[in-house]
C-alpha cells in the first residue's frame, strides 16, 4: 500500500469535507492517507471518520468560556510573531516520517496555514508537494478570511489585520512557488494562482453521490432553504430575495401559512439576516434553525421546494470564484436553485451549464421564478428541476478523488 501524507487545517469530524471525502474515495485506489490536522471541537462530519490515520495537533486547551477568546488572541499573535502553529504542526508531521513510507505530501487549506509546515516537511524529506487551495484571501471582500472578528483596539485591529494579511500572502506565495503541483476549486482561482506557479489544476468541490441524489418528497408547505454561514452582506447579499418575497406577499401570491424560508445558520448569520430583512416586513415568513450534522443535509435539501445560494456580483470588491460545497450538493438533488445576487462569474456559468436554476441580477427575475415553482408545488406537492445530469455527475466526490489520484501517480511516475 502506497502512503500519502496529508496536512490540513481542518478534518472530520470537524468541518473538512474536501479532504474527508478524498480519504473516503481513496479506499481501493492503492493509496493510504495519513493525516495531520488541527484539533477542533466540532462534530459536523462524524460520518467521514475512519478512512485515514489521523494525528490532531492541539493549539487551544482551556475549557473556560471566558478564557477561550483570550487564548485565541494569544495564539493569533504568536502566529504573526513566530509562525507558532506551523512550527508545531511540522514537528508533529516529521515525527511520523520514520514509521511510514510516504511517497508525497498533500497540503489543503482555506487560507495559508499549514502551508509553511508542509513546505518544511517536503524540504526535509525530499518528497513531492501538492498544495490544495480551497479558498484564498483575494476572493474576500474584506477581512472575512480571519476566523474570528478582532476586538476593538483603538484602531490597532486594522493594522493587525493588514499585517496578518501580508504575512499570510507572503507565506502562501513562497509555498506556492516551491510546490510541484497546485490544485484549486474554480477557474477564477486557477487564473489567480498561475503567476505564482504555472502547474495549477482545477478540481472543483463536489457532492457525495452515495448521499446526495434526487428523492420525491411531498410537503405541506413550500420550503425555500438556505444552509451555511453569512460572513457579511458584501459576500452574500439576500436583498433580491427579500424584495421578491415582499412583492409576492403584497400581491397575495404567497402567505406565511404555505410559504416558508428556512435558515440553517449560526447566531451571527441570523443576526445579519434579521437586520437586513427588517425593512421588508417578511419576518413572519422565516424560520431559523441552528447548524445540523452534515449527515442530515441530504434529507433537508430533498424536502425543500427551492434551494437558496447567496453571493454577490464578482467585480470590483465583490467576492470572487466562490463555489461552495453546498452549491454542488444542491445540484445533486435536482431542486430549483435560486442564486442571489448572481456573481456574473464562474458560479453563474455553472448554474447555467447544469440548467439548475436562476442566477438573478434583478428582483424582476426572482419574482416569476419563485411564482413558477410555487405554482408547481401547489399542483403536485413538490418541485423538480430538469438539470443536465451528465454535467451534475462530473462534480461527484468520486470523480474528484480520481482527479487527485491521477496527479499522485503522475508525480510519483507510476
């Protein structure tokens, strides 16, 4: 069995579907994954555990709620000053080397950590290095790439954010130049990364075909569903939806008894939604739920009458190249997708190619789209979108794993 060392910022049972599904579908491929990752207390993806040997590195130890914020800030400062997290992860990875026969290293991240750690391990072992970038700093509209909002420090927080951004970009670009191959998640990301290393391959995010597929479920209410997180309205702007629902309500096409907007979001996202929707007087149409385990998402999507994707126009300071896992999972269940505000970029192109729904630029587009599928639901108790199944199948996690395996074999000349 050939061994692959994976360093990543997150891994199941915590959030980390891309590497989690890769390890699942490496089974039977001849490659055995060994993972080094940060310990996180989340349990969203427990069903993706058991497919790899995992070493977790702990950076946060306190259990007292009032100390957690202080501990995070201390680690954040140490990360800026002395690359604390990468140093610790590199040591953990190098301790595994004598007892394994690794043939290459794969490092997956949404920002920069743990790229310097992976670069150090690759340098010391002489193994080929693949860097997988799920997100990059340039795609964000502001400081959303920082995991937690910085406390107010009389303006110093802005300086700290700029230093953190500069340090991360410097470390990332240094690692990119040293990599044997880069993989990333959208055509926009490919073009952004090519100046640092021309060996860039596109491997989209995707869906697990064993979990996400169309099911016929009739419902007593029209259910428009959003699952995920809202960092800011600059990144994800629901305005066109709120305007359309307010108009449909005013003309009495819909009512709160039969039309529900379901939000599966965290507390911070709920606050943004409630604040932004106040002026439209549609609160009575909305239901809020917390995050649910990822294993429950297939049923939630299949119960839905319409699936909501939030983004914004990808020009100027707008978000760039964002094609989340939830988009591909929405594709897989063949429900109509409403994307607002359409990015006019690669996400919009993917929706159109798959014939999966509407990427809207104006309220005047959203209103008839909702009305059409609301009438379909009233007649049949469910909705269905005639997607291009061949296009949708190309985004499966199994297909994604096969793309990675081809790169593994290419770099190890086998």
